[in-house]
């Protein structure tokens, strides 16, 4: 069974070959997931950010409630983003979320 470290090394090697970029630049890659939500209130947004941060300290999380889609943006440098877990957490608090396509 491969470990996360082995997968990370494999991904780095693949990206380096594919894009001919240095390992330093690969380490700076950020995973981002963007969600459309129905969160309207900044207090609710703050509470949800706190709850999501409890699940993963590696996530950088913010809302853009001024956008018509009331965007939730989640970034991570070290781990993949579990979109279904994020959507489920929002549902537990009575909110809807869906991943916006690229």
C-alpha cells in the first residue's frame, strides 16, 4: 500500500516531467475548491469557517458573500480537499453547497 508521502513524490515526479518545473515550484502548488452556497450572513459564515477549520487546520477558508453565488473558497497546500465532507458539514447546519465547475 502506498503512503501519502509516496503519492506526493509520484505526483511531483509526474508534474516535473509533464511541465518541466522545478520541485520548488511544485511545492508551492495550492489545491483550491470553490463552492456555491446559500450562506447570506457573515455570522453564519464565521461559524462555518470555525467548524471547517476544526476538521482540518491545513485549510485556508473564506467566504465571499458579496458574490451572487455566495462563494466558499477552500485552499490547501498539504492535503486534498474533501468536497463531499464540506458539503455534508454545511448541510448539517442547514445550508446548501455545491462545487462550482472549473
